[in-house]
C-alpha cells in the first residue's frame, strides 16, 4: 500500500531559499573563524609550524598509514618478473580493471627458471580500479602490490603511496605491463620459491627442470 | 473377449538392500561396467544411488577398474562370518548382525574398503560420511600431496583439478611431511599434443588404461619405483594416436595437459556452450570453452548414444579456422547498390520471382544444418529445382572417426536435398547449365568448381547466389555473395551417421556482417513463397519436424531433443 506523504506548505519567505543558504554559510563561517581556537588546530600546531595548505607538487603529501595506493607489479631482486599469469587477480578484481594476456604455448620464457610462464601483457585500467587491494591479497606469488617503493631512496616512514594518478586521456590511464613493472620496482623476496624448487630438483639429479626432454 | 492390451512386465531388476549413512535403500544387484557387461554393483555406485559422491581418482565409469589410488576408501559394516551352523551371527531380535569393519590385528582401528572395487553384500552398511571415513580421506590426500609440487599458479588444470577440489572438501590444511619433496620430470613432451608434468601425477593409471583399452594403443606405462614412479612412453615411441587428448580430459590432475590449450586461458574464465564436432558424420558431442568471443578449446561432452565421453584429436583441434582473418565478412552484390541484408534479400526475392519453374539448381553442403537444408528444400520445391550435395569421403577408424566427413549427410538425405549417393545429380546439373536449361544456381557452403561445375559454366548463369564462410572460386563468381556462419556462431541441428538428430548452441558472435544462414534463408523463403514461417530456430525446427516424414514419426520438437538428441529411422 502506498503511503501518501503530506507536503509541508512553505511560506514565500521559506521558498526564497536565500535565508536557508545564509544559515548554511553562517555555520561554515563559524567553523572557519573558530578553527584556530579548536583542539584539532592546537594538536596540529604544537610546534607552531602548521600550514593548512601544501605547495603541491613541489611538496608532497605524507599519506596516512591506512592509505592503500595504486596496484603495481613488482620484480624480485634479480629483476625477474614475479607474476606468473595465474589470472587470479583478474578474476577477483571487483570492477574488472585488470586484463591479462596469457603467454600461450610459445610465449616468452619466464624470467625465473621453473616458473614456466609469465604474462604476455598485463593491463590495469586505473580509471576502473577502486584501489581495494584484493589483487594484492589474492596474489599467490606476491607479485602485485599497492604502491610500494617505486622511487629511489625508499623510506618506509615517508613512503610515497600513489595518490596522484594523472593522465590527459583514457588510454594513458590504462597502465601496461612495462609501466606497472617500472612503477612497482623491486620486491625483496625472501622465499624465492621457484629458485628453491629448481635447485632442489637439480640437487636430486633428476631430469633438469626447465629443459624439455623430448620424446625421441 | 474384451480387447485388452497385454502389458508386458519389464523384467524385474534384482535389487540388494543396503544402508548408506543410516538410510535404507535398494540398489540394483548388477550394474553395467565400462564395456556394458553386467557386473556386481559396487559400494561407490550404491552411494551414487543414495545421492552421495565418493571422492575418487582412478575410478572412471568408462574404464576398467584399477583400484589403486585409495581415494575412495570408506568405512563399512559387514555381516559376520557364518558360524558352525552355517548361519551368520544374528542380533537378539533376529535381524542380521552388522559389525563395523576393524583391522584384524588392531581391533580398535576401523578398516576401510575401496568403494570402487568392493561389491555390495546384502545388508551391508556404508558409513559414507562418518568421522572414520573422513579421517581415511584426509590421510589419503595427505599422502597424495607428499610429493606434489603445488604448482597451481602455473598449472593449467587449476580450477578443474580434482586434487584441489578434494583437498578443499575432504582434505586437511596441514601436512606432517617435513622432508624434501621428490622431484620428477616437468614439462615433458609426451607426444605432439600432450605435455606431462610427472610431479603432479597421482599415478591413477587412467591414462594408461584409456590408451590401452579404449584407444587400442598400448603407449603409456609407469617406469621407476616407489616415489620415483613416473608415467612414460616407450623410448622412441611418441604418444601420438588420434585420441591422446582424451587423456588430458580424464587425468584428474594437471599431469597431462593439452599443448593446444597450454597457458592460453584460465579455465574459470571460459563460458561453456554445448556444441557438436563437425569433423565427421559421427557428430561427437562437445563443449566449447570461449571467452569474449574467442574460442579456446573444445572438449567432449558425454553422450552414450554417440561418443561416450571421448572424441578424436583431429576433430577437437579443428576449430582454429573459425577465427581466421580470411573469413567472408561482407555481403557482395554485383551490378547492384544493395548492401544491407534487408535490401539484398528483398532484391534476390524480386529476381527469383522471374525464375521459371525447372530452370533452377541448388547445391547445398551437407555441412549445413537440418534447418538450413529444409529451407533450401522449400525453395527447391517452389521452383521445381534440381538439388544435390557434395560427398566428402576420408578414412574412418575403429572407435569414433567416420569415413563420411560431412556432419549432416543424413540430414541432406532425409530432407530430400540429396539422394542416397551424395553428388549423383552433379553431372546432370553441369549438363543442364551447359545446355542452358538451368539458368539460376544457388550454392551453399561448397566450391562447386571442385566438383565438376567449372568457372566457365558459372559465368553462363543468369543468377548465381552463393553463401559461404571462406572465399573460393565459386564465391568469386557470385552475383550475390552472402557471408554465413561457422557452427560455433549459430544454432541448429545435424543428423549424424546413425540418425541421431542433435542440436548445437551458439558460442560466438559472427564476424563482421556475417549472419546465420537459417536466418536470412528464412527471410528469403518468406519473401518468395509468402508462407508464414517461424522467426526462431525453435519454431523452425518444430515446423520442419511436422513436414519431414522421419522426424514426424518420432514427433520431434526442439525442446524434446534435449542435450543428447533423439535417434530417427534412417
Ligand atoms: S586494487 Fe582492487 S580494483 Fe584495483 S586492480 Fe586491484 S583488485 Fe582491481
Ligand atoms: S599478479 Fe599475482 S595474482 Fe595476478 S596474475 Fe600475476 S601472479 Fe597471478
Ligand atoms: S594438479 Fe591440481 S593441485 Fe596440482 S598443481 Fe595442478 S591444479 Fe594444483
Ligand atoms: S598422468 Fe594423470 S591420468 Fe595418468 S596416471 Fe598420472 S594422474 Fe592418472
Ligand atoms: S577410485 Fe577407488 S581406488 Fe581409486
């Protein structure tokens, strides 16, 4: 059953809206004038150096710790692409921002012996990405991270997480594999599982991994 | 005496009472084995009757039972051994006494049986979901995973891997195995179409049994011992029979994978569409895996009336041409401005109006669907045209491959486009063109210059209407060229060599301006004959089923075809 909503009848004074707007401005102005007296300001201005503005981009914003940043691909310390094109991130990505082209049977050999494959192309549409971090969470290879150290002189404290993704058209905002790898930088992999597997296999003197013993 | 119909009782199926998870059910005493021979029903099959799936690797309903993986272990209760009086132990109330099985030397420990190879005993109790059974499964999975590489990120089987599935469902998260895993050969080239990763193999021997018993090529075996056991081919004998890819299908893990599909796409992205193989007249049932209008693979779909669960490699890999750049994508009309489907069909309709009865010939490929042939037959009837198809013969084999390489020769015969011998009318058609009695020619899906109707003859035509999917010498001469669809791009039915009428569904969109033949043919027929047909494939099929005698005899309709199809008299 439909409910009939009774409309309030407005007087001419109320219908002008200008007085309502003025009331709103009064609140804003009140906050503006009282900010310097507030606790927040006192907290931020403890050392008397607080500035409410930033000379961006010369000065960069120190992002709060909870800020996630944008997803990039990382390489390991031997500059090998870590991603093995398992496409789990592509599957999990809620807005379908990731698009991976698998290598196929005769794609380029993986950078790491034993890993068998890596993506032919890997694109993230940064306009679609909602920076949720699911890709980082799902990745079984620790190959994708949301904006870790991609610049020289990485400093965890001031770590610049990427909040300034800019481009002048849509195509520019689709980051390809090279760009993602360049921005992702190096990940200091402590496990190196493929290297370990290959070394173990070789040590066992079985057929060498990575070589295909062809059927004669 | 009153005229009473004598209803014959079907022979009673002998059943056995068993208890599955405390529920009393009766199951047939005998069940067909992989060859169709009746053998005693097993514990695994009884559980299936009860709606409970027992996990299994080596068991496959269409292969001999091997019983080597132990995944199907279940805890059961059995009647006791008969005493000196010849009677089994009884409960006080007079019912049979059932004891849960225990190890003979350790009576506190439950003993499991393998469900796939243990025959039912009347009164047996199967504890399919008991904690004891659960523990057995956990132990088996842990042992199978001892040397497993856990390559899931780079393994093509991931997403349809029984090891993954059972580990999630029946396994445990932790392993007690702290030692180093045994490494085995990886990425081994077993044959031209199959890749082996020996580390992932669970040694179920399905692949060995398939090759030896079904394909008849005893090509695979296990070499080495213990944890080094490895699937291998004989030295110098590659695994290259025409059925090798079936082993990749039945391999429950990612040990055997298809080279054609290797690293192409993850299976969870693939949209599955029921289809048919068009490689020969057998018409193996298939499932097409596609993503975003690209076909990635074709796998057999089980249909006991046609192909069982198998298909041949050559048919399976015969799909690359669908994505070819050479495909015909645009309508072409000589000496005419019409470019849109609507305009061209209307124009052809207009031209056909002036065609005299008996001056037309129609050559329709036996690779067209029943519906398309039926519509062409309608045109032929209207103009008293002479019709035929083109035979396509090759070699058959002992298992599935048929010597007739047309998927729908029987359709062409039943609908009346061709006679018993396909191509018998072709010389008459060539003669008719030569002598000038045939002035209009409609060709669907064939290059007739290869079949006795030369280009010079084609040049003599007043009206030459051609539909095809690839350019050839005939399409080059066409006055109207209508680009058609590959089987994966349309719906329709074929009648296979045994008379099985079966349908296939649309998986992909057609390239460019190409259109399903039945769609534009239906419009054309309506333009010409003024008959009110149906504008859906379902309606069209149902209409055909009322007009073609053998289809009528079976009261066919689209919905009743189901996934498996219906056999008609041929
Ligand atoms: S952060 Fe979220 S939205 Fe962005 S690519 Fe990763 S999964 Fe997709
Ligand atoms: S980034 Fe990680 S999750 Fe995504 S494809 Fe590569 S390995 Fe898989
Ligand atoms: S066989 Fe299954 S469990 Fe093993 S690596 Fe492949 S997908 Fe993973
Ligand atoms: S390769 Fe596959 S089918 Fe063959 S024994 Fe190993 S797991 Fe079984
Ligand atoms: S399925 Fe029964 S032992 Fe393998």
